């Protein structure tokens, strides 16, 4: 039991990094929403409601950091430092911005690698 307890935090760190990697994949690529002009010039295509947010400045995409949460830091997670991440995921009150869900897609993208991390045998040779 001691060896398992020692190895679990490291696995949570690795799983958190897999979530971060998946966020980079989910939050990239072309979207199918409207085309807008950038304030600095040029244009970009926004995401349509229901799609993950489009990449305009890259701030949301770059903001995700791996963390370990829960009791003893054994839960893998990522968090964003941008205040509008929740608005992108859930939409705004009053519906001015429709939801652009991405969290579940990130989890599903990372799930096979995370399951493989936790399925690895423990080194029980003390």
C-alpha cells in the first residue's frame, strides 16, 4: 500500500499533463462560425454555437495549466487563468454568447492516455 501511495501523485501529474495536451488539440483548428475583422487588421472565423472556441489571440488555448487537486493532490486537473473561460464553456447569462463547450471534449480526448497511466502496474518491489 505504501508503494501505491507513493506512485499515485506522480501519476496524477502525468494525467494532468495529458489533459493539458488534449486542451491544446481541442482548442485549435478551423471553425465554421461567422467571419469577423480583427481590430489589428485581417479577419478570423469565429466558432459557431456548440463548437469549441475559435483561436483568435491564443490566450484561452495557452492559459491551461496542469494542477493536482483533491485530498493529497491525487486528482488530475487543469485550470485556466482567463476570466472568460467559463463564459466560453457555458455561455453568458442572458444568452449574448452561446455556449462553446470544450471541457468534455478535452476529457474524452485525454481519457485513453490517462486510463493507460493509471492501468500501469505498480512497482511492488520494496
